[in-house]
C-alpha cells in the first residue's frame, strides 16, 4: 500500500480544494431552513462549487447520482437528495461536500440542528463533533492510525453513544478515496505510522443507539439498524511534525433557526414555485 506524501505546491492546491469544499458547506448552512428539500441542497452545492471553479467530486462516483450526501436523522451516511424529502423543525441533517479543484479533492461535512431539537438529538450531534476533534487531536508524525480510532471510540462510549465500524475516513489527494483507510474504532499503538505529508479525512459516524447499520434498497442510503439518531462531522487534515493542519477549517453555524410562520410560508412558496 503506497500512501502519498504531499509537499510544496501540492499542499497549496490541497488547501484550495479543501477551502472550496468548506466554503460550499458554509454557503449551504447559510441557506438551510425548514421547508427546503434535500434536492435544493444538491442544487446549491452544484451552483456554489461551479462558482468556486471546482467540480462536485461525489457526482457519478461509483454511480452516485447527486453532488452531495444529505443524511437526516436515522440516516448514517450516503443519503441521496430528493425533491420530495423536506427538512423539518426538529431534524438533524448531515451535509457532506467534496470538491475537486486544480487536480485535488477536499472533503468535509457537518450535522446541523433544525430549530428546536430533542435533547437526544443535541447530544449525539455534540458527541459526533467532539469525537471528530478527539481523533484529530492525536494526529502527528509518528502517531499510529489506531490512536485515532481509539480516541474516538473512548469518547463515544463515555458519552453513551456508539461508533459505526463499517465506514471510516480515508486518504485523499488526487483521488477522493485513497489509502489508508482510517478506522474510527481501534487500539492505541496499532496500525501504520503516520508521516508528515499524509492527507487524511477524520469523519466518525456516531449513533445514539447501537452501532449496527442497514443498507436501504436504493443501494446507497445507510440507516441505523435500531432506528436511532446518527450524526457525523468531517475534516480533511494534513499530518505535520508536531500535529496536523485542518485544511477544511471553517466557522459554521450549526443551529438553524425556524422562521416565523408567515416568513416560512413565503420562503417555501418562493423555493418551490408557488
């Protein structure tokens, strides 16, 4: 397994691709509201990615039919945007954006809270975000891949949540998915040694209930087996000698307010041609 080490102008281009993806995610966040469809999110990603000079990496990847993954509530990952799926108050929704720009990919996601959500929903979103950050915190030259998974799994268990084992992070660069696979569970001191110049994603999927998952008939959408809520956060990171650089860092507002009823009706009508 050959894992590329990036340096110089390659890192600059990785930063640009990653910041383009992060900017598109922030743009979507600024437009999220109850009443929009997940197909609206797909259209916004398509438009904003083009404005930034990039292409949506996910479109057509192994046949994936959309530019973005939109995963609501019990959907763990790979939710396909649909014109008949609407975001509602009380939902949590993960938006996963990957951009191809100037020969490189950048990959990021966040889970948003729509209006007033349950305490359980707020908890799983908070734990997922902190699990991502706990995994990133142990990354540095000479650390082991298992250190990342162990840090994530330890925190999730402490908070009464579970981590999906079937999906992990990955290397990224000229390819959207490249070696190594980054497990989000594991044992400290195991796995390959990280080296400066490696670029990885850390993107734990955290379930409020058990870790089991189920694939839906569309062949893409993955849901929790027990119907519990699931949340995910993702960054693309560059391994450095004393830690790492988060290439997709972006300030995001995760809590999406519910507009007043008259404004909600007007906005929904405008969005859907009413």
